[in-house]
């Protein structure tokens, strides 16, 4: 009997202890936190409880569906009605399929950002399995989703790095003056000016991000040109880490509404051998400044943006950077031929117009309206500008710089100019790599013309610089068969002789009186 009683007491003690432990487990109302280590502001994370259960130490047992979660989930073709069975196959690889399958209208806990500690905290969470995902991501940031089993305070360090993107244009006259000039290349800047017909070099820059968590990594570069720019497809090349990559590594598609817009897609950057983390990505191409180019403000913009993979769990998930815009300006020179005495406009004066390139002249060629179409080394092939009744000629689409006007024929009765006239177009543009692209008048701040040492301010809005060229009537010549200048010489000689004779007579008279 004593032994039997002892055995019964031991059994009673065990059963009581187990029941008490289960009661403690089921009555455990302790809450926990998920800390997300991300020092960048602007994100918001939310935690969705997928499963709940009984916490024994750090083991979650008796798995059940979370509150308000649909108790039937199809995942990778398999339908689960048993929460415990589904929890056994969960991993970060199928987190997105789970997020799509589970009703995420369930109660969720939002994060708060602790700026002083550089982290986000989601608190007051009971034990369970949670799907954590972004509800807000700053522009250019990276989304993230992951599953975490909360049986104590938990922490995670998701991917948050953003991918850089910049657009630049080569300024062929004025050097860029801001930092990073060396990284972009000689004279690459946000603002440039060119002549119509010139090929303008552009470049797009990015960097290879950390792709270690991705199975594939996609980059899509969109480029949008204004009407004044014509894309030159054969000029395009892509380099990664300083090495030009094969054309098989990317595709280029022109825009549906504008053939000068294009989209360049690198389907999988991980397949590019030189794509190491931090390596520079550079896309170079050219566009012609065409006859549709706007003169002066607002200029001729070219902008681009980048879409890139931002979720290692979903190959199709991307985020897009803001547009980055550069601008190209061009100008017009108006020349008016005037009578130097009366300021009356003169017709029938003829000019050629040229610039010096490498010490040799290049003469302009224009269409009938004065729009530049090209340049030639031979004056005989140059456009001859002839003034009309208004005395005006126009050269439309000029770069900042020095030019020369040569009069090849003066109006009838006027002297032809013996020296060429230097015309210096001076445009003050923003060359500090900080043009935001939203206010063109901050990119072009002044426009002037210098002729013969005198500088005249011009209206940058219209982009037109103006100067007058004066001609004077030539000396009056005698008609054929006239007496010419001979009579004047004879009369002059006679007057000198008479004066000398009078002087001699006076001196002799004075001598006789003495």
C-alpha cells in the first residue's frame, strides 16, 4: 500500500506539473518586437500574423491560423487547410506566393522609425509566425518581404540599398567645374550648347548593386528625347566596369510614339562578367541637334530614368528612379545691313559666314530660312546670304563661340568691307552638375554678343543675338571722257607760281626803298 500510494503521488505530481505548464503556456500574454535594421528614413514596414500557437520556452506548438487569415491557402499548386502543415514548408523562397495567397487585410502592426538608433521597430506582437513587408518605400528604394518566427524579440536586416542613376551631356566648349567631373568624363555636365546639325554626346551612369541575394537582376533604362534631338542608334554602346559588353547582353527598343526615344534592357546583369559590386555602368550615345530645335529657352531636353530589380524573392518586382534631365541650347544671329550715314536698310549685300576649326575656316551651309544644315571647308560651297529690302540676314542654330562674317559684295555704290567681322556669342550656362531639370531659365542665365570689342546683352528667352553692319557710299568718280583731275592740278600749279612771283616782287620793292 505504501508503494502504491507513493506511485500515485508521483503520477499526480507529474500530471499537475504538466497541466500547470500548459496553463502557463496558454496564458502567456507576453509581447515581443521585430527590429528592422535600416538607417534610411522613408520606409514603412508592416507585420502580418500568419500563424499563432502555444509558446513553450522558445518552441511554438499547436499551430493555428492567425486571426482573420483565410484557413485555406494554395501554395505552389498545393492547397493547405492545416496551418501546422503549411508552417512546416514555409521559407523565404515562397514568401511572395504566400503573400499573394493569404488575405492581407488582416490586422497588421506598423513600424515606427527610431532615428537616433537608425532602425525600425514593430512592437506589441504576440508569439507567432509573421509576414513582414513594406507598405511604403521611398522613391528609388528597395522593397522587401520576409517571414519571421517570433518566439522572442527578433531582428532582421533587409536589403535597402538603392541603385544610382544619372544623366549627363558633353559640353564641347565650356568645361564642367563641379566635383565628379572626372568620374563622368571630360566636360560632361547637365547643360550644353551646340549648333544645329552637330552630333551631341550623352551618357547615362549607374553602378552595379549588391546582387548576392538575387537569382537574376534586371535593369531597364528609358531615354526620352525632345523633338529637337534625333537619336543616332549606331552610336550606342554599354560598358560595365570599364569594359564594353556584348550587344547580346542587352536589347534596345525604340519608343512607340517617338522613334527617337529608346528603352535599353539588361535582362540579367548577373550574367555580365565585369558586373562586380560597385562597378560603374555607363551608356554612351549621340543625338543630332536637328532643325526642329528650339532657339534659346526652354532649350532641348533629354531625360532618362532607371527601373531595377528590388526584391530578391520576386524576379518581376522593380522600382523606378525619378527622371534625370539634361538640356541642350542653341542660338540665332541676326545681321542687319545699314547705310552708315542714314541708317537706312540696304538690299543686295552678300555675305558668307564661317568659324575656325583647328585654325582652318569652316563655312556655314543653311536652308532657305537660314537654319544651319552643315559646314564646309570650301567657301565656294558655302551659303551666300543676300540682304533684302529689310537689310536682314539670319543664321539660325549656332553654338556658343566665335564666328566671322565676310562681305563678298556690297550694294551698288557702296564700298565693300575690307575686313571680316568677328561675332562672339557668349552664353552663360550652369556647369556645376547641379541642374535639377525643372527650371530651364536657371540653366541658361545670360546671353550676349561681342562685336568689335563691344558687348550687347540679348534676350535669353528668344536666344537671338543681333548686330548691325554699316556700309558707306564710295568716292564720286568722273564720267568717261571728262577732264578728270588734270585741270585741278594745272590750276593748283598756276596758283603756286603766282604766289611765288608776288612774293619776289614784294621783296625787290622793299630792297629798292632801303
